[in-house]
């Protein structure tokens, strides 16, 4: 791979690209585009923006990612979670629907793009690892539930606001008496139809006599059919006159940013939100990309993914839309439509552009309630209690972590929930490593193996104590180590030699080094020599030349068995 | 040990306490009290309070710690670091010297006491482990330097304020022209005398013909002699009339808290400061206590230390003073004076009470400049560059951590410096563990040992790949692991079996479990079976019943050698 190919992965797949591939990808793109349009409109609405913005967010970002991203399958565009996080980041600063609101969303997309590129330049992708599985699980379930509750206003045709449980519920309760009956009926119809087509559309197509291969391809288009049908119903019955909200006429140009809003203060205020959108979007995207790459035995380069998604977000800002990322349902759709190369991303972007130029009048009567129904049904799938059940069996502590994250998101919002979750996971981990498992070991008779005295029948010596520390030695457990080693010695008044068996120690930092040095000196005062055994190569490299080796009262033994042989012989000599 | 004895350790040492011990401890206490008084006065001044408050802070706290603390040697009272941290916590809310200021300092002592007790109840003592050695080292050096710079105003007899480098320097520069000449001369005399007695007082006493044993005891009293001499000079020459600041007449009652200042808002605002004072004080105290306990082969119980110091701080609040803790120089003094039990803490507290009741007029002419000199000289010993040099050799990253902490304390203050240091150490550690050392291993010919292919000449198999992961598996490296294992497999297209050798894995969390499960499923899709070998007992306990074992495509082998034997035989059969 050349350097250029590394930075522009499109060069690799374009090299072997043939006319036959183009034909195949064009058909796949056409089907994908038709199916992805309702989803894109819905997610724009979720971000608090005019639904049509969802199409703008699906053009330039998709093309840029196809050229610069490292996944061959990932589809980039508006995604439910980042969309709703966008709404919650922008809402404190502007009223939904205002020009100001759109400008801030654009700024957010730009910041998210820049952040992704910065993370890539500084190789800080590892920061995304700080979101542990229980935190993500609690976060996604709670966010999905909040999103569904947020859709109720569209189902009832009422006003409501707030982005967390209590204000949302209060606001809904206050306005519920204004429910618009036609809207409610249409909502019930939409949800019921969507659930029915999901289950029965495939069988229906088979009954119509379509070949199985076409059925497999088209059965996913059920929602599109429901969208078309409900749009017709609204148009024919003029339901918009009865208070049913529709998309209406669509501006022919994308929103543009009002540069007056950009100030350091605004950027600083948006930064935490932008950062969390970036991290959450990136993690979701990479995990989808990786699962497809693994199936096809392709590689994913997380650093190149940061570049691809970063440019996609800058593209989103340039086309007047909001933060985008690689989406799960979008990518599944793409793969199911038969996409074999990122070319489908480029072709479908062009098709969406054509739609925007010539076909927006068709969307006039599209009711927002059907979009809310699409959102709610896809979100309902994300609320999972099976994760909690599994965690509960595996580790109660991690299960509580999920519950705390879930509740914090519901009550305090998505950002606070994530941050609380991350801090708690780090503290839990540090707590765990700061209470290291320390085993006294002895020799399994007749072998050179040394095992825990509490689990095995082993030989020990009254004057030589061997301790195996099952943890990296670093600041969080340095002082605990000090304490425990000293207590072990003060409980065994006879011992003259303490051997630290270092098989499970992969790293040692300056704090641990200092603590060990203290232990060595203090035990020397008390007449006990400290020895090391089975130190790993990389750890030994670090120790050489350090103060610990200089002040060590005992020796460093290559193996535990050599240590015991030498020290017990010495003892016999005395 | 009975339960009561556990909660009131004094019962243990009081049991064997005899009249002879009391005599010995009374002599030790008398000498200790005389020597500790100037230090206590100085540290109260450092806390921004009337010097006499330092004596109040040495009575009740010392008695309470003697009864409830677990160390037999630790001396509790005002300490330099926590005193200056008190000043920096209180200064934003009140003018030094005001009644308001004293009230807030009292509140701070009370909060610190409660926090210590809460940490003890919730067994959260491990939080103190988050301060790594480089952070503490940078913090102490910078704080000591700031304290010395803060004393310059006393040496020059001018006004100045600010608690970080830039405002302090600016303020000193603005007022330097007001320097009081008599004060400056007395300062030079004080510093020079202190330095001289430190070096030559022992020899001088020997020349006087004192026996060696008495010299060893009294040579540390040099500073007391200097204090007495300078106080005489001020009194005889009436230097206070020439602008030399003296302690003056001392109120006969301790300061009391003005209850009006207590509001939730004030408590919330003081909380971060109180928390840091508590943590820093506790760490310093425990480390001194431990070093003496180790020498004497006694135990320290960190949880009981939290109780002892917590009650001591509540005692400090009740006697109208400020946060206290176990001090390094105080404890050294105590041990050197021959203290053998916590009884010295109680006796010296009573002696200080007598001093307060009857001897404060003797302090009238005591110049503040001598106290500033005592502080500066003891702080100068804490500024150390040898730590930085050692760290630089051991780990550049940790050396930078020290430098960043040092600079942040100097420029942004002690609290910010500590917090930045802690966050960076945690990120450094997570960064390290999120880039685990992963080695491909093979068999050392003729043995059952498996070692890194890059360090040893070993036998490998084209279809069986064995990987040793040298790290705990948890959220921060779960995704990296996923990536690396997949890449390893995609680079070795022939392999059919992947064996994970788990010798260095001490823990596994739900995130890692999920990642491993994904790897297992994806590799199964690609025709590769995943096996485990040498899983440790506690890790295996966790895995049993988890989804990973259920979905594992391969087997769990007790030893690596059994795995290779089984898998290569199977291969030969095919």
C-alpha cells in the first residue's frame, strides 16, 4: 500500500473497479436510496431540524466518507443517537426551528469534524475506549426510551418540550388535552401498518408471485410503502386542513450558517456536547464497520476512520446540515441491498441530490407522524433488558453501573449520564486494581510449579515467604501493596526472606517502584531480605538502572524454583 | 483484639501502661512541647490565622488522635501543606485576619473531619491512592516554592497578596519599595542564625561539655534558642516601635465560629478545597505513620487512621482552629524526643494548654519574621529536583507528569495542580493498559515452555496461532483487543485455530467479555476456532456460566502445552 493509498483508501478499491461492478452498484444504490430517504428525514426531525435537512446530510458526507473512510460497507449519514444528542446540545442556545438553531447545528457538525481530525492527528482514538459496555448499554436503552417519549407529541399533534424525563412528562401532561384527533388516528394507523408490514410484507410479496430473490430484496421496503400510502391518504383527505402536520413545501436551497453566532464563548459552550456526539458517533460507527469487515476478512483502520468521519462531518457543515456518522440500520440496509464497494455511497448521494432537485414536491403531504412512528419502532429495538440480566449474573457491580447510567440519562440528560457512567467505570476499575489479589505460594510437591497455598497442597518454608502479586504495579495500588507486604511480614515473625513472584506483573510505574523501595528498606530494617523472581522482559528493562535494583537487599532470580533452591540451601547452611 | 479495642486503640496500649512509662513519656513530652511551639505558631500564620491559633490546634486534636488513631508514634497538629491549602481555600471568601476568615477556617476543619469519617464509613480510603508519586512530588516542590515566595512579605515587612506565582510576584514588586529596614535586618539575622544552629549547635553543646546523650536530645532545640534570642532582641531594642511585626497581646479565648456563615452554598463552595486538604493530609500522615510502624514492626490500619484524623479535625473545629493532620517534622521530633506511646500526645497537649493559659505574655515580642524564617527553611528541604532526575531516567512520561503538575500548581494554584495531575495520571495509565503488549508465542524446543517468537527461537505451526495477552482485559482495551486479534488473523490467512494464552490476565470485565465473544463469532464466520489456555482460577470462576464459554468455538485447555498437543494432533489427523 502506498502512502497516498493509505490516506485515500478509495484509490485501492477504484483500482480494480470495472463496468460490471458499476452496473451492480447502481442497482443496489437505487434500492438503498429509496429506502433510506424516510429514515434520513426522520432523523433530521429528531435533531430538531426541518426533515429535509436529513437529505442534505446524506450527500456530501456520504461521498467524502466513501473516498476517505477505511470501511468498504459502512453507510454514513444522519443517525438516531447523534441526531438526538444534537438536539440536546443545541436546545439550550436556540429555539427549535429558528435560523439560529440551524446555524448552531451546522457549527456543531463542523466542530465534530474538526474534533475527529484532531483525535486522529494526536492518535487519541483510545479515548473512545473509555466507554465501557455497561455504560453504553444503559446509555442506549435510556436514550431510546427518551426518544420514544419525545415522539409522543407528534403522535398526538400537540406541543411539548424538554429533553429529560421529568420536563418531558410534565409538558406532555399539560398539553394532552389539545390532542388532535385526526393526527392520533393517523398515528395509530401508521404504527400498526409499520408493525404489520415488518412481519407480513415478505409473505405478501410471495403470495403476489414474486421470485424469492426479489422478495428478499424488497421485503425491507415495507416502510417505504407505508410512507407512500399515508402520504396519499393525507393528500386525498386533505388531512393537513384538519391539523395533521405535514412536511409542506421545502426550500430549494440548504440552510446556511449565520456567521454572527460564532464566538469563542459559543464554541466553548458547545464543546462538551460536540465531544460526546463525536465519541458516541465514532464508537457506534467503528463497531458496525468492524463487524462487516470481520465477516469479509477486511481490515478497519480506526485512525483512518477518524479521518473519514471527520471529513464527512465537515462536509455536513458545508452542506448546511448536522452531525453525521456511520449508522447501524443504514449500513445493514446498504449491505442487504447488495453493496459491494463504497461506490454505492457515491451513487446514492447523487440520487439523493436528484431527489432534492426535482422530487421534493412529492414530500408536501408526508405527515410527520409517520416519521415519528419510524423512529419509535427502530428505537424500541434498542431498549434491551437482556443485557442487564446477563450483567447481573456476571458482575453485580457492572449491572449497577448500567442502572446508574440509565437513570442518570433519563433524569439528567444524555451528556451527564455518559459522563457519570465514564467516571464511575474508571473508579470501579481503579478500585479493583487497587485491591490486588495477592497469593502466598508454595511448591507443588515433586514439580517446579508454585501455586496458591489456599487452593493447592503445597510445600512452604517457615523462613522463606513467596508472594505472587496478580496485578500491574502502579500508583493506584502502590500504597496498598506496601501495607499488605508489611502486614504479611509482621504476621510471620520468623521469616527472613520475602520472594516476590512477578509472573502477572506487566508494568510497573514510578509510584510502585518507590513503594517497593520503601518496603525493601523497611523490611531490611526488620531483618528481612526481599528477592524477585520471574520478572518479565519488558518490566526488567525498566528496572535495570532504577533505584530499586540498587537498593534491593536480596537477588533477582530467573525462575521461582531457582529462588527457593538458593534460599533454602542458604538456610540449611546457617 | 476486641471490637471495642478495634474502635478505641488506646485501650490496647493503656492496658500495659505503667508508672515508669508515664515518667519517661512526661520528660519526652516536655522537650517535645518546647520544640513544637514555634512550628505550631508558624503554621497557623501560614494558614492566614493569628499565630496563637496554632496552639489551639495542638491540644484537642492531639488528644483525640492519641485515643482513636492506630499509630503509636504519629504527632497530630498543624502541618505546613494543609495549612497553606487552608489559606488558599479560605482566601476567595474572606480577608485574612477577619473574624469571617477564622469562621471559614473552622468550618473547613469540621468539613475535613466529617469527610474523613465518611471515607472511613464507605471504605473509600482507596481514593487517596489516586495521587501518584510524580504528582505528589511535583505538587510538594511547587507548593513549597510558593510558600517560600509567600514568606517574602514577612522578611521585607511589606504587604502582598495572591496565592499563585504571577499575582504574588506582581504584588511583591509593587510593594518592595516600602521595605522596612529593621525587619529586613532581623530577617537576615534570623535566617542566618537558624542555618548556623542547624549545622553547629550540636558541636557547640559538645564544646560546652554536655554528655553526648544530652547533645543528641538538645541539638534539635537550636531553633527554639534562636526564637528566644530574637524575641529578646526585639523586646530590648523595642524594634516593634520601628515597624517590626510581633505577635503582640494574645486573646485569652479561642476564636469561635460565626454560625451565620454556614449555608449550603458556602459548604458546596468549600467542598473541593476541603476534599483536597483531607486527601493530601491523609496521605502525608499515613505515609509517616507507616514508616515508623514498619521500623517498630507495628501495624497501621488506614481505616482507623481515617477515624483518628477525622475526630482530630472535628476537635480542631471545636477548639476554634483549622485543619490538622499527622505531620512529618512533628512526628520526627516526637520520636527523637523519645516518645514510646501515644501518651506523649496527651501530655504535650496539656502542656500546651498550660502555655496558653499562663505564658502567652512571653510571646508578645516574638517577631513574625522568625516564624517566616522557620517556615522557609523547612520548606526549602521539600524542593527536590533529584526526583525529577530519577524519573527522567525511569520514564519520560512520568517525568512530564511531574513537570506539568509543578507548573500548574505554580501558575494556577494547588487545587487545580493536583486535579490536573490526577486526571493526567489516570489517562496515562488507561492509555498504557489500552495498548496491551500482545505476543505471538511458540514452544521452546524440547520443553513445555511457550515464549515470545520475537525474543526466543521457538517452534510455531502454520495453522495454530498462539497469542499471549499481557494485560487485564477490560473496557479500556476491549476494542483494541478485538481489532488486534482480527488483524492478526487477517494477516495469517492459513490459520484455523487461535489459542489465547491467559497467564497474565488477572481480571476480565463485561466489555472485554463482549469483545471476546464478538471475536469468537466473527472468527467462526471466517473459519477460525478460538481456544483458551492457562486461565487463572478467579478469572475462570467469572467465565463459568458466561456467554463466552457458551459461544466458544474451541476449548479451554488447562495448560498451553496440552492445547498445542491436542490441536496439532487434530491437524495431523485431517
